[in-house]
């Protein structure tokens, strides 16, 4: 039995891979770069068959979809995986359920129509977002957001990965959505205060408009449709969307706190 993990070079994918290897599970890793089980590129549909040539016994697949990939490409891959014997999928999504989501909506609909067992992971914002682009805190002593004073249940990739692995390996497939949050509900003002206390210097939260945030994202070359979608996420969050998600009785609560995370990665925000 083999497990396919797409996005295995990303922050969550790496955690999933590490957990599965600890359990001695045969994992098929894919990347555009050499050194993995198979070459795989969401933009190159000719590579979709390669993971199944690397292993003929893939039964579960974890799907992490880059924002710019057309949903129809993902649906094509799902159909191929079904033909190759995949019995369940675990789809990474976001905590907020966006009405008319042009990216995740068609993929979920296709999975439902296929009749295959699948579940959706809906984690809150990752703690690791603060470490991926540490320059704002390290160099400018500030955190920028368009969510105002709203609170968020920041969660670690490690805690999300544990849920993903449980879903991939469960004896009975999890055919539902899992909301995954951290142990704390924090505003960005409170996040800035936590960083200040640990770094021993004043970190501030700069609140900007959604339009200003979208303008910043556009400088990274992100697709316009994704920027519009993320703008909707910011608006929903500012209106209390993440707080409503955190109130869900069926949520899964992770273990790692923001304080734990900052202390573990302190060097990233320390000045030379």
C-alpha cells in the first residue's frame, strides 16, 4: 500500500511526509525537481501518470493544489487516479467556506460526483506564515494585515499534518470536513504583543485595507482570480468569519501555541 502526497515540498506536505515515514508507510513524493519518487507538475498534464508508474499500489492521495492551477486540471488528475485504483482523497482547503469558490468549488463537486471517499481539511491560518516571510517583523518591527481587530485560530502545519495522516490511514475513510484550529484565538494586535514579549522589542500591527493588501499581493505575481478570492477571505475574516469557525463544536484543536512557535524559530526574527 502506497500513499501519494502532492505538494510534498511545501510546508504542510513536508510535515505529512515526515509523519508517514515515521510510521514506515510507503510514500510516493512528487515534484518538478529531481530527487523524488516521480516528476509531477500540475501545469504539465503529461506528468500526471508518472506517480502511478512509480508505484502500482497507491490507495490514498493527499491533494495540495497551487492557487494558479485550473480546477479542470485537478479534476482530470482525479479521474486518472481513480482509474489507477486510488480509493480515497484528502483535499487541503481553507477554514472559511467561500460562496461560489472558483477554485475549490469545482474540485469538491467533481469528487462528490465521482462517488469516491474523500474528506476536506479546513485549517485556520498557519503559524508558519510568519516564518515564510520574516522580513516585516525582523527588519521593520511590524505585522501587516487587512483583518482589523478580528481574531484567528492560528494553527501549526504539524498539527494539520497529523489530521491529514489520520485521514489518509484511517480504517474507515473520513468522508467529511475537518475544521482545524490552534489552541488560541488571537487578533493580530495580540500576535504583535506576543512577538514583542519574546523578541524584547516593540512589534506593531499595521492595519491596512483589503484593497491595499490586494495591491501588495499583486507585486508577488499571484493570479488576479486568486487575489480577488483572498480579498474575500480578508473581508470575511475582518467581519468575524474565523471567530465563527472557531466556535464550531466539531473543530479539531491543535497543540502548538504562538508562543511555542516563536520560541522555536526565534532566529528568524532576530537582527544581526
